[in-house]
């Protein structure tokens, strides 16, 4: 049985706030999900080798994303982590 109460979710019911912007930026850069997984492996020096399914679940908002993963996604996509989280450019 899981401990604690239900996990906090975005107002739209999704498990993360970054997924839509990850997909938006990936498409802007004309990257496939496979290309993004390769970039993530590169920027993390092989410490995170996400599967295509992981990227799909991040983009769909059905997977939690850690703070370390947000930073790596931002680096791989050439944006600031703040933008992935809030949608606000600084």
C-alpha cells in the first residue's frame, strides 16, 4: 500500500508541467524523440539514457520528472529550466 496522500498534480491532472513544452521545443528543433534521447544521454554523459517510451510519457504528462531531469531536458533542448517549468522566458 502506498504511503502518504495522493501526489500533487497540475491543474489539468497531468503529472508534470514540462511535458508540453518539451514536445513543443523538440518539434521546433525538428528532433525526433529518438534524437532527443540521444541528446539526453550525451548531456548527462550517459547517466540518463531514457527510452522512447519515457520521453513519450514525459511529453504526455503521464510521468513524473525530477528536478535533475528538468535541468538535463533544458540543456538538451537549449532552453532554460525555468521556461520548461513555467513557460516564461527571462
